[in-house]
């Protein structure tokens, strides 16, 4: 098996996921560009390769069992193992999101991609991650999923606008990640949550104030943790995000 570190980033065709792939590629890693659109996936792979990254395309819709199983087979055939999985793909589910008028389909869609999608991809990739000497899983969450920040009485909008779908889906993802860390605590797998900050991407109509590249930094940090690094934590650039 190759000595080169093998990573897979979901939703890597654009936004923060693309920049995570670029950052990991710049480390000399082989990076799987997980994306559901063939055209956008191949365009991203071409751009990453032009920048010197060893990138390869991985067809991947995180909501689709068959697609995820095929992605695991592709990574296995290409590399025989996986060292780093970055679960970055995410959606808001659509607007409006106030709990009193949110369409249940909106909430379901957010959970299906942001939580169930992460579980589906993680469990499909775990057999490959277990073959790595230093496996890392990074789940891209958001500080809008922090119940501490959401319930700050002095600043109710500190953790973003009122949301009955997207923000709670990230709280759910945080809770699930803590459970993974507990189950995997006696293994060498480190699994953590990252918040990229408010970045200008398609997700928010480019209203974010940080660049996608800045948002990628926390994921790259968590993807490159040393063996004695944390697991089951929630981090942003400035440190720990409160639950
Ligand atoms: N931007 C922010 O301010 C911000 C803040 C906190 C957290 N985050 C989180 O950071 C992550 C990346 O967000 P972003 O801002 O870069 O958003 P983005 O530009 O909208 O990119 C989202 C990515 O996820 C992919 N995706 C969505 N559903 C998918 C599915 N079913 N299967 C595979 N890929 C799927 C998208 O693919 P398509 O192009 O095919 O739709 C796209 O590649 C998300 O988890 C988001 O919640 C973002």
C-alpha cells in the first residue's frame, strides 16, 4: 500500500470543501474529491491537479446508499485504505426556517444530508479507515449548532438567525459525533467537529465574511492532528466551541 496519505472530502467540488481538498493536496496527500455532479467534480479535479495536487474524482451523493457504497469501493480499489475522511457536504435545507412555519420536508432534508449522510459515509468508510496507521475523521459542523451560543440571552442572534432545520441538524451532528468518539475511544481513530466560521459560499448566498480558504483551515488542522490529539471535540480557529 502507498505511503502517501489518502484523504476523502465530501462536497469538494466547491466552497469550503474544495479549499479543504486544496489544502490537503498541498500537503502532498492524495485527495478524493467527493461530489455528486460529474461535471463539477471533474472541473474541481482539473483545477486541483493544475495546482499540483494529487486529486482524483469520487462520485458521491451522501444521501444515496448505492453511491456511498460505490465510493468506498473506488477508494479501496485505488488506495486499499483511507487515512482521513472529511464529512463536509452540507445543505441548509431551504428557507424560510423559523420553527413555527418550517416545512417538515426542509427539516428532513437538512437532517438527511447533514446527519444521516455523515453516518452513511462514515460507516461505509470505516473498514478502510481502520486499515490506516493514524485515521482521522473531521465532521464539518457549525457554531449555529451550539446550544450554549443559541441560548445566550444577551445576544439571541449570536449563533445566526432563528432556524428550525439547519442549526438543529448541526446540533444533531455534534451529538452523533460525540457518540462515535465514545464508541471508538479504544481505537486509533480521532473524530472531531470543526466550525469554519461564517464564510462566503453558495450555502449563504455569499453573505459570509470569511473566505472558503479561511473556513478550510480548521478542517485541515483536525485532519492533521497528532496521534495524541483530541477526539470527540468541537473546534473553531479560536479554540473550543461550547456545546
Ligand atoms: N459557509 C459557511 O458560512 C458555513 C458555516 C458553518 C458551517 N458550514 C458548513 O461547511 C460545509 C461546507 O459548506 P459550504 O459553505 O462550502 O457550502 P456550499 O458551497 O454550498 O458547498 C456544499 C457542498 O456540499 C455538497 N453537497 C450537498 N448535498 C450533497 C449530497 N447529498 N451529496 C454530496 N454532496 C453534497 C455540495 O454539492 P453540490 O454542488 O452538488 O450541491 C457542495 O459541494 C457544510 O457542512 C456547511 O454546513 C458552512
